[in-house]
């Protein structure tokens, strides 16, 4: 009897070890992200605002890191942008691993609870979340842009590199920027989804996905607004040009990519299983 019990205990422990090594299923990943979303929807407004402000400031380091690398390299070299784009990942690493509130992450995390329970209360909570986080993110990147452009905080060549990044962001026009925003929104939402199953590999996931965003020159509304704010501060673009030339199309594209495409598709693949 003792031997049978020992064998049964060993079998249960073995099964537990196997289960621990298995990747999460799609419905389990949905539940992880959804529960995080429920938590985000219930957070106090002040907490969201300060976390969003910190995220906006942190994203500024993506821009300055990219500019710092490019500013110190031969910009005509074919490999210069490849190295510079690695710097773009810095701010996102801080935001994701630091669990700060970034608007483009919130195009999926607090949306999944609404997919599961589309109540009036949840919609109002989402509206509060989006408005507070987006506003705080924008305030953060504008403060960071002012720190770079209006104070002697960085060398002139780095400041010019930031301005060049901003000029490039508004080159394409409304439709092009919006389309590029779809790509960025989809990838950031995919990052949130992948992180639910990363098992300690979050750093690599953030690096790879945000590096692809930079390589493909997709339009991220928060990081791009940092570059556009720098342009406004040196009189290279008007405020209305910044809003309608970048901010608005990038915002629309990010929401389409993150919410309309990735979040709804993610729910569609599991709604009959949850």
C-alpha cells in the first residue's frame, strides 16, 4: 500500500512538472491578459496618470537612444540605421518590464474584459483609462522633448538627429502614417499577448518586437509624438501640422492595429472555449 501511494505521489509530481513546462494555451493566454485588463480598468485615476506620465518620460529614451547612436555614426553607412534602431527598444524595455501605463499596450489589455463582458460600466472604465493614459503619455513625451531641445542637456549633433527623426515621421502624409500606425499597433498588442507566455523571456520579446517596429519605420503614436514635439519646439512644423500630420493618423492606426485587429481576432479564436 505504501509503495502504491509513493508511486502515485511520484506520478502526480511528474505530471505537475510536465504541466509547468507546457506553454499556455490560447484561452489561458487570453485569461492572463484579461485579468490584467480587469486590474487596469479598476485602478485609481491618479495611479493611471502618474504611471502614464512615467511611461511617456521613459519612451523618450527610445528616441534619444536612437538619436545618440545615429548621431555618432556615419549616417550614410547602410548599417548605421540598423544599429540606431536598436536604441529604439530602450524606452519600451523600461515601460514593459516596469509595468508602466503605455497607451498602445492599452489597446488590448483593458479591451479584452469588454470583449468578455461588454457592459456599460466596462466601456466607461475603458474611456477613462484611455483618456487618462494617453494624456499622461503625451505630457511625458512633451516634457522630455523640452528637456532635450530647450536645455543644454545633449550635444548639438544628437539634437539634430532627434529633429531628423521627427522630419522623417511626417514625410508620408495622413494615409501613409495611419497605415504605418496599424503595423505598430498590431505589434505592440502582439507583444502584450506574447508576454503572457514568455516565461522569463520578456526582455527578448520586447527587444525583438520593438526593434521590428523601428526597422519597418512603423508609426508609434507616443514615441513619434516625442519626435514631433521636438520639431515644433525648433519651429520646423506648426502645432496643427504635428496634430494632423502625425498624431491623429498614428493614433487611429495604432487603435486599428491593436484593438480592431489584434484584440478582436485574439478574442475570436478563444470565445467558444472560455
